[in-house]
C-alpha cells in the first residue's frame, strides 16, 4: 500500500532520532559543531603526538592534560554561575574566539619549529580557563535552542556529532601528521572555529526559549550562596547524584585515552601515529553508534549509565592485554560505545531533572567532575604508565571503572523507590524510563543575592 506523500514527510519530520533538527537555531549549532569538532579532534591527536615526540614520556602527556583541565576542576562551578547569569549565545561566541586564537598560536609555533613543551603547557592552561566557562554554558544552551520536549534528542545528537568528528578527526590527523607534521592539524582546528562563530551569530534570539533573567550576585557571599544551591540540588537528588558520581569516577580512572593510547600505539602495538589515529577513530565509531542508538531510544534509562561504565571497564582491561592491532581496534570500538552511553545518558538525566534557574550550575558540577577529573586521573595514570607500563595503567583504570559501575547498579537495585521519589524516574525500578519532573524540589530555593 502506498503511503501518502504528506504523511511520509510528516513521519520523517517527527521521527524522534532527529526531532531537535526541527529548530533552525539548533540546525545552525549542529552544523557549526560538526565542522569545529573535526578540528578539535585533529588537535587533540596532534598535540598528544607532539608532546610524546618532544619528551618521549607518557607522564608528560598526563601533565599537559592536567594543565588543560585543572582550570575546569577549579573554576568549573563558577563557569556554571556565568552560564546562569549571562546570555549564553554571546558567551559562547566569546569562548569560541578565545579557543580559535589559542589554536592559531600553537600552529604558528609548530610551523616555525620554535615550539617547546612549556609553550604547550601554557596554551593548554589558557584553553582550560576558556573551557571552564564554555562547557557548562554549551551544555545548558541546548534546552534554550530546542525546549524541554526535544532536549533528550539534542543531547544525543550532540554526542553523535562529537563522535562522528571523533572518527574523522583522529584518522585525518594521523595521516596528516605522518605526511606533513603536526602544524597543519593546528591550523585546520583554528579555522574550524569560524563555522561555530558563524552559526551562533546567525541565530535568532526570539526563537530561543531563554529562562527569565535572575538577579546577579553582587557580593562574595551571594556568589557562594549561588554555587551552594547547585551543589545542594545534586546532593539531594539521588538520580542526579548517581549520574554525577559514576561519570566522575569512571572519567577519572578509565577515560584517559589521550594519555595512554599514544604510548600504547607507539610502544606496545608498534602501530605509529597513523595507528594511534585509527585506534581513536575506532573508539569514535563505537561512540557514534551508541549516540545514534540513544537518539532513537528517546528517554534515557538510568541502567545505561552503569551498564556503559561496566562495558568500558571490561574492554579497557582487554585492550591492555591485547597485542593484536585488529583486536585492539575492536576493544576501542566497545570502549567508545560504553563511554558515550554512560556520559550522554547521565547528561540527559541531569537535563531532564534540573529546574531551569539552576541548569547552568548543576551542569557545571557534571562538567567540572567529568572534564576536571583529567588532572587527577591523567597525572596518576601517566605516572603509573611511566613506572609500571601502559598496560598496567589501563588494567587499573578498567578495574576501577568496572567496580564503580557494579556498585552503581547495586545502588539502583536497592533504592528504586528513593530514586523514583525525586520525580526523575518513573515507578518500576532501575529499568524504568526517566520522565520530566513536574515540580522543582522544595529544598532548592530561588537565587538569592545580597542587596
């Protein structure tokens, strides 16, 4: 039987795997991010390879990662405060211009053969300060572009484009490094930010569902009261606390790919720069497929948070043991799938649970612990790799990730009613679907500022 053309078009338009793309502002954001993130992944691979070439030490990789993410750990909560009080679109334009400038500086230093390790440390540190504001603002901006009804799909699509770029970027970077050196990757990354800046500039403010403006804190005491409200909401909302805790611990010990994978490729698998690029790309393929699956699934299930973390941990142990490049590619594929299933589901869980006036601050707790865990985990895993070998560091990270995930699953099994009472989870235990809360927790007050 033939389906009427109008019905077919309506079905395609409303298909929930891309429902967020109905919104013009989000389409601009989506396209800009897709281009820019390819450049970001190229720089990630090129920078790690450059540091390894200059120092020969995986510990140095951990120190560079620490330099880049320590500002997120220290100032990330203040970034959430900025996200809640300043116009997010304008804030994102400023952070993108800053990141673009830093990429071009590194490109020039590398192209002129004047780059030194301390240059990379300083630029990574400055990028970290930029990211401390950019990350919570970008996460909180999703709901303003698409509304609550499509925010789950927007988060999944954000993960999809991030990981589509994760496939293309590392593979292209690995080949371009082998052929032309690292400077080209840095130049292309700098140029890619123009797509994001253009997309943000073309958005229509009247189509954004921005929350009502809230008073800005005018004293130090008011600033810390604002921060405390976000932290209390995380502590007092069980499903949000679970999402934040699992992601933070697994990210700290199990997701140090930028530190350990270059050394694994170079010293253990003897695969070189192009092999490193393809290992990262394999992880990206797994992440992309997981993100697409989440987009089709719709509402997130909390069991995916702990299940994804467990998959990541088990396959990270297998990756450490493997001495076969094809088997290592397969392991990285599964690691990527588990990691993004965990992180994207946690992100969506928080997005659907948090009230609008606390969105930036609560998401800043998530992004601070997720990205800010790198200084601790990166240095620790880099030190273990330098002293006991990269496979040992991977095994330790995998075991800890698996144990954390199993503990989270046990917690879900024992406390389904407590989780349901937060308004974030429908009855039926940990396998139930998340639903949008109908009211804000009475324990989280409105923003307070000193007069």
